[in-house]
C-alpha cells in the first residue's frame, strides 16, 4: 500500500509542476513495494499486450482508442513500456486503497521487459508488430530479442496476433501452444528489390537456408518461402488492401469492411492493421473499431504534424529498418523539403550509433528532394559524415549541435525555399526537446498571427 501512496503522490506533484509522470512514480513505487506490479496486475480481468521492435506505441494507442469504445481501460499511453512505466500506468488508474478503476488493460511492453512481467498480468491477447535489429547494447542480436518474446509468452494462454509478412514474427508463432493468427498486406502492394537495403531475418530459422522472396513490402516484410523446408509466409487471417486513406479488410468468415485510416506511411498501415486485428480478436465490431480510429491522435514523433511556419513533421528513428521506413515515406512526398536530423547516444537511444551506416540515407541523396539537411544533437558530426558518404552535397549540409538553433535554422531555410515543409528525424532523448521547441514555435506563430489580425 505504501508504494501506491508514494506513486500517486509523486504523480500528483509532477502533474502539478507540468511534468510528465509516465515512469518516475512507478520507479519509486517499485523500490518501496517490489511486488506492486503483481498486486495491481492480478486485479485485471484481461490484458492485451503489444510488443515488437517498431510501431508499439502507435499500435497500442490505436488499439486503446478502439477498446475505449467498449468501456474504460488502463493503458500506458506515452510509450513508457518498461517495469516502471507499467507500474506508473496502473498506479494512475488505482484509488488510494490500491483498487483498479478498470478491469481491462492495453499495455505496450518492451521486448526485454516482457519475460520479466508477463506473469503479473492475465494476458489474453498478445500482438507482435515486427522483429528488427534494434539497440544492440540493450537487446543483443535478433535471436536474443526473439527468445525474450517467446519466453515472455510461453506460459500464457494468450491468442497471438502476429505479422505474417515478417518471417521473424512468423517464427514466434510456430511453437506457441495456443491460438495463433496472422495479419498481412495484399500482394498487390509488393515491390521488387530495387534498393540494397539491410534486411533482417534473411535466413530460415528452421533450417538455415536463405529465404526466397517474391517481393517486399518494406525491410524483410514480404512474401517469402524457404526453398529447403516448409517454412513460408502464411495466408493472413487478417488481409489488408490500402486504397488512399482507406484500409479494406478481409477476414475469414466475416464480410469485407472498409475503414478510414488516420495515419500515413506504409509502416503506419501495418500498425493500424495490427491494432484492428487485435481488436477483432477481442470481439470488437466494425463500428467500435472505426470510432476508435476516428478518435486516435498520433503519439509524439510518429509523423506528428506541427503548424509551424513552415509546417514541420516530427518522426522518431531508432534503428535501420524503422529509419528506412520513415525515409521512404519522406521521399514519397515528391515536393522539395528541408530535413533536420537529431542524433543522440544516451542510454535510452542506445550508445552504439553504428546503425546509421545500415540505414539507407542514400535515398535522401538520390532523391534530390532535400534542398538542405541540418544535423544536430550529440552526434551531429557523425550524422553529417554519414550523409557525406551517402553522396549528399556538403554545401547543402549544416551542422548545428544545439537542438533549438537547429530548428531555427531548418525553419529559416525552409522559408527561403517557398516555403517548403521541414521533416524532423530524431532519436528518443532528443524527441521531447524537439517537440517542445516546435510547440513553442507553433504558439509564437499563433500569437503573431492573432496580433496582426487585431491591428489590421
């Protein structure tokens, strides 16, 4: 009980001070009451878990928006997905006697944290977005990441909802004792391998043979098969075709439905499809799902648009495949643009920034769309060097380690060219400072506009 009181008091004080209370209250509560996750988690009647490498936060918020149409839920909305964040989310929804106000939780859980906390929750559905190489200093190589997910789900009765287009996510389902369902894209969205991108999971995890692909969606996601054994891409139980801003869903035994999407970018289509599939497994109908999609608001740094002058779009990057998917979305916007890239190497980012050399920054150089690129953050010079080797003209490149000054420079350069939009790419610890800086710019522009209107 003491841990809950301390956690709730810290949450109140942090909110009063205008600070985020996503992890800190949970961290102190766990120190005082190490069993608090078990105590609170066991009060739930059902828990839906979202894990995987990329897209967890967006998928969780999409799914949470859908589940709220059915009734109150508990969720860690801002992506605090380790033990302290999970504890903080539960404490927030508990009263001072430690009783939860809702009996359903939709929780984003970090892959490395999942085996540590799975026994604390009645996990009924577990969705895996994808499995990519990520932060080697935290997760190790891919086999280590996969083993963490597999061991975390091994003793649960959860229905698994897996990305069937990802051979690594597909492998997770092979030994699961419970029900396994797959989601994936219609094959008409396939593209041939036209770029030499880094692709994880190139070899069959059943026999070691190199996988054969009919085409790719992005990264290693595509239509694959092993030429040596019976490992292959399953026919998706939830099959999606995308037409503009609409997702057409085919599900066995159900009528086809068309859903309006609130997100853009192919990687976000996968996030939405994962959330829709999990919602269907939870028994939600089309009306609840669509209302949830309509109510969704993009989480911080996931193609988040700021009404600065010119407009800025903020994106989180943290590993090669995730970065490539953002670069692909940026280059699909054919208009000229300024790009600002913030790279930090603090613990939450991953100390090892060698992943920058596996990301396809050549895309930016070859597209010719980026009229200027500004690099910033603790590793601004490393990013500039990577761009130089990618073939981007150094005369159009600017190094400004200070984040605020880098935003000022990017917006000024964008204004000179049209104006054109500014795409901001940021690692995790630079994301919140970047968002705060852009929000200040939005407010300043709004005040300036209001003042001009009042005096005209």
